[in-house]
C-alpha cells in the first residue's frame, strides 16, 4: 500500500475506476473482502495503479483515472446484456466499445436484454454513480409501444402513482406518439432507474408492452443517425452538461473529483 504523491485513498480510487460506490467499497473493506498486495485493506489505505487489489480473491483491473471525463453514447440493440461477460455466452454491450487507455468504460445505468436505445458509458466512475443515484433526479425518456387502446383514466393513474412490489412509482409525463392498428406509441419521462420499472408500470394496468426504446438520458437525446450497435463520443460541451447536472465543475478531469 503506497504513500507516494500518485496514491489515492482506496475508496476514492476504486469508485473512480467504476468498481462500485464508495459506500459499497467501504462495506467490502469492513467485511474483509478486499486485499491490497496480499494484505487486508483498511479504510483510508492509499493505493496506486501498481498495487494488486483483490475482491474475494479475484484481481480487480484498475488503473489511474484519465485526465479528462469522457462519455460515449451507444445505441443498444435487442439481445445484448449490460455486463462485461455473460455466463450464457450472450453478446454484451461492452464488446462494441473502443479500447480506452488508463481506465475502463463504466455503463451509466442498464437496459434489459430486450430494451433498445440510448446507453451511456463514461471513464469516470464517480460521475456514473452520481448520474445513477436517485438523488440526482436525472430524467430518462422512453418510447413505448403498447397493444390496445389506453384509457385516459389509466394514463392519469400512472402519472399519479402506482404501488409496485418495490415501492410507489409514477411517470413525470406521458405523451401520445401515434401508432397503427392496435399498436400505440407513447413517450414517457421519469426520474428513477429501478429494474424494469417502465414495463412494470404499464403492466400493473394490464397493458402489454411490445417495444421499449430509451430515447433520452438527462440532456442527451439518442441521435437519429446512430445505428444500432454503433457508438458516438460526446463533445466537450455535451460532457460539461452532464457534469453540471450533478454539480461537478465543468472542465475538471476526473482525478480532481
């Protein structure tokens, strides 16, 4: 465990690398699940990229944060899972991403295997955690295709709130977006990221969702020209919009966070 000028406290270092939140890392340290160079880690230990950090005996591949925050927009197709590797051999969203030096890509939230659309990645673990945390109240917008007519009373109920098995949920807004035959499109906006929450809200009203596409996350919309399976790197001004959204000074690199 190093104490030179390039070292960082272990909680901060691992959080910036996107391993987990600081609170989760502190819990792992308390439970004795993390070792550094073969010794049990303690809260406040300082480490560098050269130290060998293990969680439950498995080596964590971490490195120094880069000198600037980067964000990728990825158009996720159906059939891909939001994990780095899959025990069932299914394709993952990370396979199509470009290599990155001195860091790794961290997904900002998840989409289930059948949901398509905008998925964001960053090299800044702290930014990812802030954007995903409920306290950030970052808007997510989805295009939803449902089967059958939906009564206005039903839409109103989903705006007022519905009790799901993991708590109350509600859309901030619902807008009709056309459709043909028995298929109807709606755009919904909400500020949470619980598992399958959009589908579960509709299904709680007996409505079947046949397609779900995330079209916006915070200030960024899915580009119409971005084909499924392709990515696009956000400009500095677009990145700064996200930094400002979680009150991180724009223009600071993530080793300043």
